[in-house]
C-alpha cells in the first residue's frame, strides 16, 4: 500500500538536491510490501538506531520489518550531524580568513559569504550521501521489509502501519526525538526556527537570535555569525555550555565574545512580538527589563522524545513525555518483548551512542544476550571553534560520586604544534583515580578535539593506564602529543622523594 498524496514529503526548498533526497529516503511512489506471516523483529523508526538494528539483524538472517513515518536516516542525516557539519566547514573557512593576518597572510577585504551557495553545497552533499540510508537499499539490497507510514502497537504481538498488520516476535522502538517547544508567549505567532527547519534557509537573516546555549544552540550561533548574521545568544544560566567542563566552556565563551556574538546570560524571556521592524524579544536580565529586535529566531532548548501515537499503553510500555521510553540496562522496556534504542530512551543523544546501543539490541533480542548500556564508554564532541570533546566523568561528577581523582592538565601553549598553529588556547585534561593511573575521564579543547578524544577512549575501554600512554610514540609535531605529555606528567608523580634520593645515590655511585 503506497503513501497517500497527503503524506508525501516536501523538504524546502524543493530543488534538485532535496528532490533527490526525498526520492531516496521517502519516495512518493513507494508501495509498501506485503507483510510476512511473522517477523523476528519489527523496528519503528529509521534513524541511526533503527537502521543499524534492521540492517544488522537482517544480515544475520532474521526476518525484519522497518517502519518510518517521515524520511529514512532520521535527524542525523536530514536535520542534524550531516547538514550542520557541512555548514560548520564553510564557517570554519571564514574563521581562517578572519585569523589569516596573524600568519602573515593579508586579506584586504572582508570575506564575502554567498549564503545561498553555502546552503546549496550542504543540500548537495546531504543528497549525495543519502543513498546509503535509502528505502531501495534497505528493501532490495539488505533484505529488510520497509513500510512508510505511522506505526503503532495494536496488541502484544502486532503493529499497525498504513492499514497493514505486522506480527512480531520482538519489537524495537527507535522513534528518536524532536526539538522542544518552549512556552514563551507570542513565540508561536511570531514564528521561529529549530534544527529541523534552519537548514531550509536560502537567505541569510541579517539579525538572528538563538535561544539556548547548549551544544546545538552554540554551534548554530557561531556558524551563523561567521556566515554574516548579527547574532545574539540568550541563555537562562550564567555561562554557555553549562553541562561542559567549566574551563572548556569558558574558552569557547571567550571566542564567542571575540567574534562579536552578543551574549545575554542569566536571562528570562518574557514574550515575543512580531512588529513591522522585526521580531521583538522582551527579556529580563540582572533584574532589568530589556528587548532585542531580530529577523529570525532559532530555538534550541533541548529535545523531546517521540512517544505520541505509538499506543504504548496497549502493550504495557512505560514512558513519560520528557524522558521517553523507560528501559533497563539491557535496553528492554517494561514489556519484555519490546526494546528501545537511541534518543527515545537514552541519556546520551548522539548518533554514535545510538549506533552502539543498536548493536547491543541486536544481540539482546536475537541471541538472548545480556549486553549492558552502562558498559559503553561514550565520548562526545561539541563542534564549536574550538571544539570541546569529552569522555567519562569530569571533576564535578567525580566529586558528586565521592571519587577522589588526580587531574593532569596540559595547556596547548606548552605544545609546539599548537603554538605553530596559533591555537594555544585549548588544553588536554585527564582525570585518573587517585593513587593510580586508571583513566576515569578527559576533556580536550582544540580545533579538532573530536578527532583526538578517540585515543583516550581507546585507553579507557581497554584499561590502558595513563602511565602507559607516555610510552606511545606520537609524530612530532602534533597537537595529540599533548596526550602523551599528560602520561609523562603522571609518571613524574611516581618519583617520590625517596625514589629520587635512591636514584641520585645510584647516579653518584656509577660516576
């Protein structure tokens, strides 16, 4: 059964690239297959978690059905990682030009940003790589039965989609999340953008407000500033990126100030009004009332899970509208036949976290596995400039858990390659369990911190201590050599006064 005409998907602007995207991920002429008599797995949601569960299970010989109500690929491909990083790359080119003079390169004029061309490049790249997640590939190459439409549970063993009934032995909920809507009077009437609509822009807003200074809000604020918008960033707390290491967030905040992003912190928005001169945001800050007028507003105040319409009550799956579906450490819901993975149920809402959770689900559903979510070591990165990458626990978390740690900090102004690159502001900070070299967590602030954090994650997963990292030869000069230097710093702490005294006596004896 094909989708109705009313369900056909439009992605603005509907140019050749977005037409190509839709043709791969939500083709309007798609005819849903005839359901099998029974499925080993039925997966609701074709974002990163759902796609990996479906492909992995089908590759092992299971009979799998995959249901998607919108576009295959989910947020990551369509309105998240892929389009945002394409824009970040363009913005980084602008940042390089802004900083060119300190390297002896004189750029006589302010860089001229062709915003329409930036966005067209993003749409082209997104469309070009979307075939990997296409309906056709999953149906005809990977052997997954793909159903386009809204899926909902009708019994403990059946799911309804587009007028058809799919019978399952196990089911997986991977419906993801969406941008949270703040309850600000007048905001809805004035209109606003989220990460789900900002990538539809073809014209640059001259004046832009971003509400919320978490990872997504900060990334978009800096990108749009570098691409030519006047940006004001409003946040309810005292500093941006307040879930990150304080020292790391401070470096990024100082970068924002240098780039003329107006920061309005410790603020509360009262209302928004649409006027003939723009959208006026009225707010309170430090006990005073004020306002700012902009052309567009981006809202980035968190994510809400997609739980509506799944009919979870029928199958005894517990959830709430803030945290999503409740799961145990094996990603099993309160119905033992139904599992969940990804943003619908997990604290870490990252594509790579959904990826590895999906691999766990395959084992736990098909092979009676007992893989635990808590066993995963999950790094993450905020793609501002500089980037902040993190893995494990930080100082505040360690203190809250009653864990004593030793911290080894290597600032990049002590690392030759960072000095040569003109990128001395960042650091590598590694926490070890006090009295040992067991790595409990780390934070890196650097232009490519996300590429560097993997070495520390590898060490943590394989129980390689910080002392051993000192023996790993790094190419010189590289910024990653800061990680080895942290290992050296740890090893120096092992030279107690007693050991130093013995060593000096030995040196004296051997002269």
